[in-house]
C-alpha cells in the first residue's frame, strides 16, 4: 500500500486505464485490482485524473494540520501561486487574513522561494559549466529523471524546489517554526517528508478548514485589503507553462530556452537529451503546469482560464509594484538530486519467452503489442509478470482466445446436441451430437448454411425469434432417424442468433411406450380376472342356492314323516313330553 496514494478495491476492477496512462507503469494488477507500486511511483497523480470510477484516494494530512494549529508551536503557511486559479483569488492578502484566522502565525506565497530559486539558476547559468540545463519546480518530474532517465540527471539543475527553498527561508530566524505547504500536488507530500516540511494541504482541504471555522473569503475580500509594499516578483508565473523562463527579468545568453510539459513529450525530451546542446529546458509533468495539477480545483474555463488568470496576476504584479532586485535568500539552496533505483530487475530472455509462451505467443507475429493490458508491448508486460507486478491473465487477446476456445470445446464436445441458427433459419454452427440426432453426415463445417427445415419443422426457432422468449418442445420426433429429442431454443439478442439445445430422449420414449403396454396389458388381465371371479362367484352362488333349496325340501319331508307318529317328536327323537312319559 502506498503511503500517499491508493485505490478503492471495491470500485477498481479489470479496467487497466490507470496502468495504460501511467508514464512509469507503477501499477500492480493483482486479483483484478490495481495497486500502487510505491517504489516505482513518481506521484504525478495522473492515475487519479483518468480513473473513470474515481477509485483513487490521496492520503490527507488535514488532521496533522489541525493538531499543529492547536499545539503551542508557531505554524507558517507557504501557499503555491496556483491559488490564483484554484481559489479564484487575485490578492494574497485575502488569504493571509483567512490563514491568520485559522491560527497560522505566518502566511506567504511560495513564489518568495521561487524567486530565490530563479536567482540561483542565474548564478549557475552564468558559470556556463552545464552543457544543458534542466529546471523544474515539479517533484514528479525530478523523480522521473532520478529513477528512469539517468542520462538526463547530470543536466538537472542542483537547486532546491521553491517549496523547500521557502521553508528554509521561513526557518532562517526560527528553526522551530512548523511549515505547512498548500498547493495542488500529490508529489509535494513525499517531497515534504524528505525535506522536513511538516505537512501538505491541498486547496480543497484548505477550503474545508475555512468552512469548518466559518471563514468566508468573499466577506474578507469586501474589506478591500491591499497587500504589503514589497517588490515585484516575476516568479509568481511558476505555476503555468514557461513560468520559470518568464521569471527571469533578462534571459542569460548562451542557451536556447524551451518549456516541455506532459509526460509523453517529457519522456521524448529526456530520452534524447544528449542530442541537445546548450539548451535550457523547463519541464513539468502536468500539461499546462501546476495549474492543472491532480489536486487543482477546476473552475469554469478550465486550464485556459487558469493560465489567463495567472498571466493577469503577474502582469498586474509587474505593473503595480516596484522593480527592485530580488532579496537575498540568506540560506544555501544547493541540492544534488541523487540517483534513485527501483527494486525491479531486468528479466532474462528465457524468462520473457516463458511468459510469452504461456500466453500463446510463440512467434513475432503473435506479439500484438495492442496495449489492452496497459503495457506498451507484450515483452514489457512479460517483464512485469516476471517481477510480480502483473498477473499473466491480464492479456485480453489471450484470455478472449482462451475463452472462445474453451466455449468451442464445450459446445463441440457436449453430449447434448447444440445448434446455432440465424434469423433465416439456416444453421450457423452445429456439434457432432446434434448431427447424430438429426442423421446428418459429414463435418460440422459442411452442414453450416443448411436450412433447419431440412431436418425438422423449425417452429420453436420461429417462435423464439418472433416472441423474444425461450421456447420448448418436450418430445420432437426426427423423421430421418426415428429418434426423439427434447428441444429448447433461446434467443441470443446481442448476436441476433438462436441457440438450440437438444437432448436425445429416444430410450426414455421407448421405455415409456413399453411401460404403457405393460400397464395396458395388466389392466386388461385384471379386468379379465375380475370377470372370471365374478362368474365363478355367480356360479357358486347359483349352486349354493339350488343345494340349499333341495336340502330344505328334504328336511321338510323328513320332518313331516316323523311328525305323522304320536305326538310331536323333539329333535332327539323323543316325544316332546318325555319328562312325563312312563318308562316300560
């Protein structure tokens, strides 16, 4: 995680735009999310400006400033002259009052330090020791040279930046003074840490502090405060293109002067610096200069309006103030920019080839160098993979080819029948399983272009296309093979094609028919058995009825015969009055 800049992982996924735009490829793509590679990053902030999801977070030091202002130490504010365009204020005295209300004991424009830096440039140019002379108030531009263009490092003017120079000047008489820089730059945060400056505020954070404390710049502006009566300062032009060049009252002789801004043009100049001779080059990473910094407040009119405001401010400065010699800085401003090296290592040819082969690149023609992954070339992306800065699967052509190949393999090796049909009901693609179900011979390529109607009525395809919905036929008989299939048809709206999925259900249909025959036969047998049982029951009942009648008649006859004797006989053959009869 970067100490100064990071990404919101929830919003950042598979975009690669920041990587494409990053001039030094200081973005690590891991698990589909971008991360800052801090030791590579020059903190130009370009990624924050191009991110479509606004997924970048600049670490804020506003709490540090709040604590400084609440503490017992004196705190000074050094304000970048780009306040003119970001805050819409043409009189620094308004800001001085507002900053005093916040608790700042001292408030000055960083242009005071810039004026001292220009004087140091004059001194070095007068010596004529440097073949070419590169100047910049931009820490991102300086770090770009220190890390990535060592050939240009000997030409980088060994002078402090205006922010550092001004902090030294402010602390000249009070070494314990706390210094806060206010400006539109993320890179200033790291530069401040490296040079002992206590905190950095963006213009937006400054406005937040004003709002928290009920400070209204417009109300202060109505007081018609005039600034102090110091001399004119051309260095207030620093925030705009050619600002450093314009800060000279007279350009030293013996050099050609040019200003270059924007990372693409800057890289071209630095790469070819040896081709220049006695050239003074003013460089800035941000197109248009600091007025277009990553933390600048964009106002109506954009960069064009911002530059016009800066120019108007400087013109007013030169017209309304005395042209007096710049005051002595009173501090040493020499600074030899050290060579910086990232932790990455060169990749061997074998390692590059291994990564290339894993993404299907075996010949020079396979190296598309499309830039979709964010890297300029396939070999550059392979270097990033070797160093652990990128996942191998961020190669979009490779992943698309892989996905298409996988989809084709799934379709053509599926046990289910697959058929792709166009709106004219012609076959666009078909797999072997579908060909077998339909009784088609040859290769799938030979079938393409044939009409579906040659195999079966395409009613489901018609309905799916007309009604824009999925249609189904649970049992479709294929006349040419006598097989039965279930057919589901879906409309692929984006491709304007129809996707048919067939499943062979012939065995199931055959089984169902056999089961139906068994059921029918069983029912018939059951009915026949029931009829037989009923006939037997009826016959038995008939026989039982006849036997019962005959038995009844016989018994009645027997009873009558026995009853013709004396008295009635009981059931045991004795007279019913046997109890009273005499025994012989």
